[in-house]
C-alpha cells in the first residue's frame, strides 16, 4: 500500500515478478516469498495495527519473513494442518506448537534468513477449535540467532530452485502475544472470546485463502516467463541452424522444416494466448470487488494450472528442438526446466486446483439457479447443450472451407460446446448418484477425472475469449494482422488436440478434423516468416536470455 512505501499496484508487482523470472527463477521466488507471501499475508490477513507495525519494514526488506503454511503431513489439505495455536486467557499469549514431526512446516522459502513467519495453525480458544488462522511468530533475533523453541533445518538439494533457501520449521510451545494473530477475519477479545464477522468456519476459511490469490497469478506469470525464454532461445537458434537440404544446394534452416514449425509455433501461439488471459486476470484482480472474488479465485486456479503445465511441456520441447546443444548447461534449458518444474506443485498442486475450478463452476451454477435448485441448474444446462447441438446440421459437422475454419464464431462455439457438454454431463452423473443416496464424497471420487476435464475445457474457453477480446480491441494495424493467424493457430490447434472428444460427441466428422489438421499446418507455414518478430516482442535481449547457442 502507498501509505507504507509501496504503490498498491498488483499490475506492476506482477510485471516485476515476470521479468525477474526471465532472468532467474530462484530470485523471482525469493522476491515473491518476501513481498507477495509474507508481506501479502500481513497486508491481507492483518489489520491496521499490523500494517503500521510491519509493512514498511517488510517493503524495505528490513524485516525478512517467510510464509509457513505447508506441513510435512499436509500440503494441499490446508484445512487439516496439525500445527496448533492455543490461546491462554490468563497470560493473553498464544502457544504455537508442532505436536508431531509431520506437523513441521515444510518447504518454507526464506527459511535461512527469515526473522519472522506467518504461521498457519489451528487456533484454539476456550477449548474450541476455530479453524486455521495465521499468527506472526518471530524466528530469529536482530543478530540472526534462532530463538528458543524454534527448530529449523534445510530441505537439502532439490531438482531446481537451489537459490531458494527452503527449510523445515518446528515450534516447541512458542509463546507470542495475542496481537500477533492476523485478525482481519477473526479476533480474540480482551475477555478471551473468539469473534468473527464470518460465523461459518468453512466460509471463513475459504475467504481467508481467497485473499492470497495473487500468489497463484504470479506463479503462472513466472512459469510463462520460463516458457517464453525457452521459445525465444529455440526459435532464434532454429533461424540460424542448418541441417540437410537438396543436392547441390545450401542446407536448410531447421525452422523451415514443417515438423519443426509444428513443434515450436503452436506453443508460441499458446504463450501469446496465456499472456493475454493473465494480463486480463491481473487487471481484474487490481480493480476487484467482493462480488468478483469467487470468479477471480476460480480463474486464477485454472490459469495457474494450465500455464504451469504448458510451461513444463514447452521447455522440454524447446530443449529437444535444440538437439545436443540444448542439453548443455550454458544454453539455459537445464536451469529453466529444473526450476520451472515445481511451479506445477507449489501455490497449489495443479490437479487439486483443477478440482477447485470444477467445484467453483458447479457452485456458481447452483447459486445462480438457487430458486430452482441444483436440478434446475442441470435442466438449464441440458437446454443449453441441446440448443448448441441442434444448431449443428450434417453440413456444419463436415464443413471444411478455410473461411469457416478460421472464423472466430466457429472457435467460440466449439469451445463453449465442449465446456457446457462436460459440465452438463458431470452434473447429470452427480444427480443420478445423489438419487441413489451415494455419499457426496464418493460422488466426488467417482467423478474426479470428469471434473478435471471439464475444468480444463473452462480454462481453455476463457483463454480463447480473452484472445478474441484482445483482437477486437485493436485497431486495424500490422500488429493486429500479425496476431490474427497466431490466434487462429491457438484456437484450431486446441480443437485438434481434443479431436477424439469432438468425434465421440458427433460434433465434428473426420473430414473436418482432417481439414483442421491441414489448416494448422498452413497457419504454421504462414507464421514462419514472422516468428522472429513474435519472439522479439517478448522484449528479451540475447544478454537477458543468456544462452550461448544464440550468440555464436
């Protein structure tokens, strides 16, 4: 916040994180832990008292801190963390304790230097568990000495991000003042009673976690930076490297091979698509209202999963596209691949996040049609899917002219149909199981894979819509003319990826999927002469990329 020396601008913060990630992902993560996670927890979970006492020093890095949520025994399942924080009304102190080895905080960034931690623990007041809350717990004194009751050890060498000091932390009945409770959503009164404006513990828990959504957005930004760096290196190399060719002629640039274009240009299009979706999400978060938060949380979870999965597969593809040179440490792929790997896990395991997306969508529909109930929502979805399907005649299913295949309305309809059909069929399956009195948890287990596929379809739809919005906002210009085939490549290659599903649903016929494949090839050929300016537009100089392969 500006009152404490900052600018209160998440857009600028995300941009800084993104640029640091191009250069050094360990540095970006250290930056994110100090200012985004530790500082963010104080800002969003604390109140004015905490802001005035801590935020200025956190922003100046005078007070180094860490974010102690994950435990050895509980990662994704934050609700069931084992660390306890028992309030003593006689002393007005909170006793923070790790009751077992598994209750130790795990993978905590900044563990080597942090003087304070935001510790997430089960808050117990007057013998009643009020659920997970964050408490500020000092770890070290001003000279860096570990305080009594605190045990810290290093996590050891990791696959990547070894510039980040990840460690484990245990607490042995560490006493902190009542004021150290970050009490925006729940407080302990002087009389020793717990009070909250959100009486429902479950709602309070998810409201608390929702305030930390910026971390997921930045993780997605960081992963996308790694993917863009990899694409820039691989494409620049492909525009220099020659192999094979016609007899008595110069060898061909490897970028001129259709197979190489197929490997690098669809990921380039996806990188642009993810960029526009993330930029829109950051702006939505910057100007958020309380009513926006559920949608923002759902989209942040989905786009984080989509982007980090995309980054990991893209970095590997780029490494392979550079052959043996790509295997050399000096050409960055080893660092990028090993450092970005964990982005699919921290700030939320991707598979778990996709389940959250699916649950969020189901909850939104149930809330939207509250008067009609869950069954009413299912009936509405059924009508939507039916209307979409009825609009398809046999000619549409096998229509193969280029104008139609490149049309934005066709793309939007295909993406919407997939998302709606999966949501409707998921809801129908759940309805039938509920009628058979199957427990909600068993229903969740039986539909888990279906939920993940539906969530993926939803994320792809919002990314497509943001790309279309970006194009419609641009005036006619060379930039728009260049972006249009990039958009078309993203849309059609995504449909092609799911061609088996579309064929199963009788949405497309084989002649159309074949035409889509040929059109994707032609779009790659069309974009090929412009691939260098497209990666140059990332703003990454050779010096910043730091790969010998593009220098010599």
